[in-house]
């Protein structure tokens, strides 16, 4: 599954029958392409836009706002292409829109940088809050990547395990809790950076630290799904 789909979160996958190596390679390549596309269009593009706009002479708050909105077209195109609204893109879209509206209220760039930590804090609350529902974060966020590997029918069958497999539900809840804690950690770090670092360096430092947090989450996720035989 970003993160969160706009944040970069991976898939939790069920064990299955043995399959030919070329088919496994095809599925792995599809998942990698999905992850790379999300990182480039939803993370790298807004960051690059911020620094380009600064170089063009825009002030800090305008560059932050316009840069964050650069991810909007790609999220919208993804939903149109799949011909259905998915929870993760809609959530990412709502965060970006709220962030843009907040930028109209204040022109203080440091407040806008703290706004980014609020967005990740809201994501953490949403992820952890989903533990109390029948569709925790990992079940929803993994759907598109599972579908990329085994198709929509396979993804629906995978999600259907939630209704009858207690061990599957336990593993999804564990992974959801870990990802929620990771997003909360990221939010706290962003607040500290926004309050202490030079304004111009904060977007880059935030991106680098998020890649560190994301890398740790991915390593744990990969280890967990491998140890418990959850891969497709």
C-alpha cells in the first residue's frame, strides 16, 4: 500500500500456492512500479516544486502551498483510471485541500510547516482509529497493490479473508498499529524541525527524515509478512 497510497504504505499479502518464478517476478515488478510511481508523483514532485518556485521568486508560503498541490492531478487521475474512489487517495486529497485552505488563513511559513505535521498527525489518528473498525488501515491501503499483483478478483478474495480468518485479522491489526505509530512519530519530528530549523531547509530535511521513518516501517513490514507467511 504511503503511506500513506499518497504517503507510500506497502501490501500485506496472503500465502498462496507455489507459482512459476516468472509470475512471481511479474507481480513483484508491478508492486515496485506502483511504489516508485507514488513516491515520485506524491512526494518528490511536490518537494521539487517547492524549491523551483522559491528559485523563481515566490515567497515561502506560496511555494509551500503550490508545491503541495502538484500532487493533486496525479491522485485524481489515478482514481479516474481505476473508475472507483478509493479511501487512501480521497484521504490524501482531503489533506492537501485542507492544507491549501489553511494557507489562505495565515501567511506565516513556519505555521505552514507545522501544518504538515498536523496532516501526518491526522493520518496517525485515522490509522490508529481504524483499528476499532471492520476495515483497518492495512486492509484498505493494501488493496491497490494486491490488485496490481493478482488482479481485482484476487484482491477481493484476499480482503474476504478478514471475515473468516482470525490470524489474518490479528496480523493486519499489528501492522496497522505499527504504521500508525510510525506516522505519529513522523508528525512529532516535523513539529520539532518546523520550530527549530531555518525555514528554507525544513521541506528537504522533513523529506529525508520521512524516508528514514518510511524505510524503517518498510523493513519491519517486510520482515513481518515474511516471518508469518503472508506474501502472495
